[in-house]
C-alpha cells in the first residue's frame, strides 16, 4: 500500500547522534567539566553534525567523527570563556584528548590498554584526583575541598599526573610496538 520512504543520510546521522549522545556527552564532560556548558556544547555539536552530515561516511566510526566536532566546539567555548578558571587550557584539552582519545580505531586497543596500566601505576591519591577531575567532572576547587588539599596542590598533582601518564603510555607503546 504505502511504501516507506528510505531515511535520508541526514536522518541517519541524526539517529546515530541520538544513539551515541551519552558517549559524546561523556567525552565533552571529560574535557569541559561543567554540565551546563557541556550540554550547550553537545547541542552545538548536534547542529554542526547536522550541517556537515554529508561529510560523514556511512560505515566509519560515527563517535570519532562526532567527537572531533565536539573537540572543536569545546575549544571554541574555551576561547569564548577564556577568563574562566574552571576551564582547561587548550593545551590541557589536547593532553587529555591524547590520553583518552575516542578517535582511536576501535580495533586498536594498545593505547587504551597502556593508559589503563599506567593509571594503575599512579599513587592512590593521584588516581583519586584524576578520577574526580576526568571521570566525575569536578572542578579543581571541588577536588581541593573533597580531598582537603589546596587548589594549587590539585593543579600541581593533575599537571604532574598528565605528564607521567603521557610518558608511561609512550614507554609502554614502545615496548609493545
């Protein structure tokens, strides 16, 4: 009787975005730890993905494509709110992205495996600070309150941890590569 119209490429991109929105939002929150701003960036990411739907190649990694858009939207937000101390610097965003990058091929687990091993090698208090910042999206001042540290101590511990993680990951990849 009535034949159903094949969904357009843009409709499929919208459906993929809805399907993976929690992963994309989690990625945004990992580098922009403010729920309100992260939700705004998620909406901007959706709008941009809609406008660029024809750039997405069906069968490729949609989450990686959407997270690339999200990364640029986060950087735009950081530039717009440059004076806010709760935002990571663009350099810190790139460091976090390098440590936990959804753009890795799904079949290439080496980087994620190295990251997990390196996280286990951190001291418990450093792991706790990393967890509060990047998994739980707490600001440095919130982490300081939770752990009973000064804000400066939080910044120092997180900065050293990022450097340590990057060196550890690189070393593990060299050994295994």
